[in-house]
């Protein structure tokens, strides 16, 4: 399996994961999928090695799609639905990197049922809270951010559905 994707793991997500493993914390049974509107180039401009990016606040903020009909809560990602870890590769620029990855078992469908288009959706994030608009440190911890694998910016007209199948992978970002 090959994909083209970049990831940004924020400090808060790394701290959360390190609190679960190796410290014996309780793993969540459900995580949540969010959509962000900050351009990936802006996030890259923060420096993907800068792990101080945060959702909605701080020096390096990432903006979530505003709550709207069809996106009033972040869709759930049940722990049991993630697939087994498999070997794969990721290609970023001229670099092909061997990775381990797990893909969510089915596409998550998010339908714009509001009265206006949703614009400038640039990617997804995985968080610990279902509350749209809840910022980092206010009850939400973001584990990672990623642009869409084709690097596109998505606009959803009224009635359009976005299908997202998250893949969690171990790819380092090449220098």
C-alpha cells in the first residue's frame, strides 16, 4: 500500500500518547475526526518540526471548520474499527519511506446539510473530543493533523458529502 501524506504530531498529542504508552494510561475507546481550514502550507510554515501547533489557539493555531448543520459534532472513530498494523510506503516529494500504518475500517461520511457551502477544508485531525470548536487545552487533545493525501483544498456545496478514510502511519517527515 502506498500513499502520499504528511503528518504533524503536536506536543499535546505526543504527551497524551506517552501518557498511555509506556506509562500505562487508559487508551480511549473512541477518538474523533475533525476538519481543519488552515492551509497546509501555513502549518508547514510553522515548521513540521515545531510541535507547538494547537487547535484554535496559541502561537501556532490551526482553525477547525466552523460548526454547521452536518458538522455539529466530530464523527467518532471507534478503536475496534482500526485495522491491523501493516507495512507500507509513503512518498513525500522525491522520498519514499517505509512505514507501519493502520487504516480505519470504513470511510467516514460528512455531509454539508447547512444553507451555505463549506470552503477551504484542507485536511483532517484526530482528537479526543467530539465537540466542534473546542480548542486545545479546553477539553480537546489533538493527536495529529494531516492534509488530504492529494494535497487538495475541498469545498463542499450544500448537499455534498466528503468521504474520509483516515490512515495512521509512522512516517517521519523527510528533511
